């Protein structure tokens, strides 16, 4: 019944059925949860399509004097709770349906954590490693000028994601500020979060997503019969989310056994020192060649026996084939949508618990919200204050998900969407639909 209801909404909106499409996978799940909540049909239709989708084509002067035309996106999914919020991705695989899916997840995260923010996502089709720093700066400034009319501290606030970082956020904010009239410039830095500390950034933002994930594990590990100091884990991705998660888990006594990224996979039965690996990645660009571990194949990586398997790279990496060979007790989704619906079915059949991304990685947007708030109040909070607030939010979010599992008798991903949609549904009910 759930699948039918979800498909009928998608059919009404003219979607051509494609089970491999990330957007349809995410929306299918959201609509399934809306069905459990018996949300009104108009709300399901609203959730199933973003409010705004922008595509930009813009030229960038390359170092050799030639021009290249780039394609960028910004998708604003929903703003019933507050200004749109979501990351900017630089990756050669960025496409509209992908960005739409990630924007929906942002709406869900903000609602789950009860932040006064909506959901958005953006990106540029570019391999950031294949361009120089100067080209990256010109591309960022030109992209920002293209989207400048559609973002703003009161309207839509981007942040870092795969392939972008604090420096790129600084270029974005600086470009945006230069478009503002003099008397409004002071607020301009609040247009993006994840900025460097010296330019309106927040303590704790860089590690926020990993820290939030660990706070969620504080709530859920005991129920799964696990203890940090007796836990082993493996990671896909050793960028912002992966490396911080690894370091914070190691601080709690857990042992990193295997890592895979775009350069290869490595393994050490005795444990991989997480900070040393982070430094290696900064200098070498990836985990391959790390001296204190052995290289392994992709298959061997997925088969490595661990307690926690933590995807922290790209979407759809845990498909049916990988789900069949994985050797873990729990999947902790640091990345967005890393598990396909079919992959999740296999994991469920094999008794492997999945802690869903919307809960596990919402620490990033939570501290981004704190950065935005500090910018608007012209204040700087200390690291302890930011951490304390983050923990409060993550504990409350995990509590909402547990309650929804109990109330609706469903898996954690469905429960997470239910906990988010319940709140959005109430706000729509109170506000009504204009006019
Ligand atoms: P990042 O760019 O810092 O790191 C990405 C990592 O993915 C790198 O280690 C890279 O090597 C790896 N990777 C790329 N292609 C790969 C491949 N084919 N196989 C294996 N590894 C590959 O990005 P990030 O900010 O750490 O984001 C990682 C995930 O977390 C994404 O899904 C992102 O949307 C999500 N996320 C990030 C934040 C944040 O605050 N940065 C917040 C919430 C969710």
C-alpha cells in the first residue's frame, strides 16, 4: 500500500519510474513515511518536488587564457521552517536529480533537529582536484555571482560539502558581500557557513558532522550492545566527515581497521592511527600509500570484519552486491544516502542495523545554524558552548527517532523521516496554504 501511494504521487507529478534514480529513491522513502503518518495528499505533493530549481551556465577563465563553460545548480526544496540551508558540492558527477535528492535530505535534517531552517543543496560539475587554486577561486566567485540573487542570510545559506571547504566558503561570502549595498555588508558573511574561524566561522564547525555522529552513537551504542572501547570500525571516505569521525571515535577508544577512498583501500588489524592518516591524506591527497597499513582490494575492504561500517563518501555506495559481502553489525551513515533501498533490504535480511544519515550526519547543519546565529548576533561562542548545544540537539534528535521507531513499529530510516515529517506537517497545518 505504501509503495502504491508513493508511486501514485510520483506519477501525478510526471516522474518516469527509475528505481536507480537517487531522487526517486529518497522521495519514495519520504512518501512511504508520509503514508504511515497519513499526511494530507497536498503535503505529499509539496514534499515530492522542490520549490525552486536553478541551473546556471557560466564561463571561467583558465590559467592558460582559454575559457571553459561550467554548469552549476542550486535546488531549494522547502522553506516552511525558515531560510533554505544546504551544502555546495564540487564534483564531476553533480547533476540535477542528485542535488534535488540532497536538498530533500536537508529539509528532513532541519526538521528532525527542529532548526528554524529549510532544505537546499547546490553544486558545480567540476573535479576540484583537476583545476588550480586560482581557477578554483575564479570559478567559485563566478558561480557565487550567478546565484547571488537567489541566496542571502535571510533567504538561502550555503555551506561546504564534498569537494568544497572553508576557503571556498570564504570566497563565496566575500563575493556576495561585494554585491551588497554598504550598509548591509556587515551581515553578508552570514550568507554561508563553514567559513574559516578568522572570517566569521564557528568553533566546532569543521568537526561538527563527525562530532554529531559520535553524540548519536553515545545514545544508540548501548542499545546495540556495543561499547566504544571494544568497538572496531571501517570507513569509506577520509575527508571532512570521515577523518573527524575517525579521530573522535579513536578518542573514545574505538579502533579503525580499514579505510577506502578514491585513491584505494588500506587495512591494519592492529588499528590505524587516525591523526597520522589525516596528515598523510592532506599531503598525498588520499589514503593510498599510507606506510602503517597494508593495501587491500575494494572487495577485501567491504568484507573486513568490524562492528561499525561507516560510509562517509558518496551516495549509493552500499548496493546489493556490497550489502551481501559486508561483515559488520551496524552501518552508521555519515554520508548522505549511501545505501540504496535494495542494499538496505539485503542488510535487513542479514540482521545488520542501519543508523540513517538524516540522524547521523545532521551535526553539520546544526553547528552551521549556530555559526549563522553567531554572525547575525555579531558574537563568538567558545568551543565548549558549541559542543554542548550540539550534544543537546543530537540527543533530542536521537530521542525523537527512538520514539518514532516505538510508535510506528518501523525501521530507523522510516522513523527518522516520520519524526521530521510530523513536525513539518504540524507547521503546515497551523500556517495553511496561501492564499
Ligand atoms: P570531502 O570532500 O571532505 O570527502 C569526501 C571523501 O569521499 C574523500 O575522502 C574522497 O576520497 C572520498 N571519495 C570520493 N569518491 C570516492 C569513491 N569513488 N570511492 C571511495 N571514496 C571516495 O566530503 P565530506 O564533506 O566529508 O562529505 C562526505 C559525505 O558526507 C557526503 O555524502 C556529504 O554530503 C556528507 N555530509 C557532509 C557534511 C559536512 O559538514 N561536510 C555534512 C553532512 C553530510
